[in-house]
C-alpha cells in the first residue's frame, strides 16, 4: 500500500559551511577542482542523511551541487554569454545582473545526469530531482537573440526535456520543474507557459511535478508579499490550467501564507504537495502546527493525493533550523497519517 501523506521537500537545503558560505543565494564555492567535486558528493550524503534521519519519504540531493537553481543549468548551455551581463527586473520584483542570450541555446552535454545517478546510488528511498521550468529560465536572462520570451521558453523546454529524459534513465522517481514565474505572468502561463512545461516533461514515465511558490525568504520576496493584500489569489488563475495538464504533482505554498485554501480544490486529479513549512522564518514549526496546515488542506484535497512538503527551498536557512524543520515536517505528517488510518 502506498504511504499515506508522504513527505518531501521543495528541493534545496543549506550547504555545509566548508562548501559554501551560509545564508546566501549564488554563494561562491569554497573548494576547487577535485576537492570541490568530492565536497559536493559529501554534501549530498549529508543532505540525504538529514532527510532520512528526519523521516522524509521522497528525498532530494538538497541541490548541493549547484550554486543556483536556474543559473547553474544555464551556465552549461551554449548560446548564453556569462561574461557580459545586463540588469533586468526578476519577476517584476528586484534587479539582477543576468547573462545574455547571444545565439541559439543548446545542450551540448549532460548537465545533472551524473548528479542524479550519484543521488540514486546513495539511498534506497524514493528520490526527486529538480530542474528549473522554461518560463523561470527565460525570466532570469536578457534575450538578445530570440527577442521573444515564448520562443526562448520553447527552446529551453526542448533542452530540459533532453536532460529530464536522461535523468529519468538513472532511476529517479520524480522530476520536478520549478516555476515561481507562474505566480507572476498569468497571461503568459495561459498562452504558452503550461504548453512549454508539458514539452519539458514530454515522454517522462516517472512522476512529474511543478513547484510554484512565493519565493525564498529573501527581503525582495517578503516585501513583495506585503503588497499582495489579505488574500493571495495568484494560484486561482494557474491551477485550473494545471489541472488540465499532463503534470502529475503540484507543489505549492501554504504555511503562513494568505493563500485561500479552497484554491487547492482547483487541482482535481493532481497530487498536491502542500507547503507546511515556512522557509522565510527561523522559527521552527511544531509537529502540531504542520498537522494543522495539512488537516486544513484535507478539506480540499483527497487524502490519497496529499503530500507534506516545504513552502520552497531551504537553502537560505541555517542547517540547524533546516534539520529541525525537516523533523517537524515528518512528525506533523505522521500525526495526520495516524488520524487518517486510525
Ligand atoms: Zn520555491
């Protein structure tokens, strides 16, 4: 019988201090060459240990081998100039110096396939591997070649699909595409975003997931959330479209959020990965708090489709806090599991 209310995380975990400085996005590596490669593998082992020790059912590599969830993948592609950057506004929220698309983008070699193979070999648990989604990739670049967000997204979708199929072949159980941009560009989501996401996942036989959140707990995101009013209805536009899509799972933000929970009812037929851990605070949830979030979601999600998850990646947190949150997540899900089967 499948596990009721299985637990998983959105993706990232903080890195050990000997690998990269804490509390930073795009943190630089502190090792080089073969020492860096070995350090990344050791960090993955630790991330797995922490998840397994806490009792997380579907584990990730904690994204220990990438500096950033979008740019590390793009750095490996042809057609993007990383030497000359341009300033753009990310998700209408904050300025960042980003690389420039200067020609046709192409994947000339496997990017994360060795990482996925290593992850698969290190644990007997079900594993999830995360990739950025096409729209979020587009939103992290200045495009001087396609001059069309849709065309560039489509090119990325084809690249992501090649990479995802190769990752699937290593034996991972879930491939997740991170699309925080889906919470911002609603017309584009409708016009081509969902189609590009489905193109990225085309032909995959493992579980497919999309993660849509309100971002890491960094100041620009917290400030943005403060402007969204008392009810966050962003999901209302996207969920009905996702319900019609071929993507199997949707990972979303619930803990301490102002998302009206009835919006989860728009995801009929999907596995719903309910964020029951707030990644924007060091305050550690209690198992009872996690259970309360999950119970509230059960009013709109059938029990056999409910997964317990984090709101977003935990990379900006300290490792102690992240570990404690993993334990609270597993303990809270266990409470609800007990109630459902008792
Ligand atoms: Zn997220």
